[in-house]
C-alpha cells in the first residue's frame, strides 16, 4: 500500500465516570488506575469489533502485555467524566502496540502505550497472530482497508 493509501487506525472510545475509590489522598485519580482504564478501553475495542478477549483466549492464544508507558499531563477527580481512546499503533505478526489518550473534554490528561505479544496458551511461548485475527487486527491498525488485501 502506498503512503497515499494509508488510513488512520480505527479508534475506540470508552466514557468513564471517575469513582471515589479510584482517587488518592490528593483527590485525583491514582496513577495506577490509568492502566486499568487502558485495559478497559482495549477490551472494549475488541468487543466493539466483534472479537472479545475471552473468545481470543478460547482460541488458544493470549495477548500478553510486555510493556507500558504513560505520560501524565493532568489529573481527573472524583465525579469527572473522562474519555479513554485506544487504537492499534503498531501491527506485527507477533506483536501489537496500542496507544491511548485520556481526555476530560478537550483537555488531554494522560497519553500512553502498551506493548503486547501473542502467546500460545498450550506452550506458553510467543507465536504468530492466529490467522482468523490477522484481518481484524490489520484493519484496526489502518492497514489494507483501502486495498482489501490481507496477509
């Protein structure tokens, strides 16, 4: 696919209301909760596209987190509504990267990335993405939607 045919990855947004239990003594969301929100958005993305995590795992693979990076720019407080956006930013046969943005209105609060590898449940070793997931994840990454070509 030429650069002119590339399209943006598909985004998914989860709207969340900040719960009191997610805040710390300073009254803002504790930093650890953003990773939980990332996971919620990521699983929501898969559900919205028709392949829930439990079905992926039932097919014999895990999508294991191998790294996470977050950049904090602002804090959310109890009662705030935030949007957690997620998209596939990097697609490889054995690995995926997801990017995230947490916003309150137009304000970017947190951005981040999680890195994942495909793991065969039976062997506990990394493996290639299962063939039935190649098309859906390439589409999520913005690959081949113009040409219809799938690897």
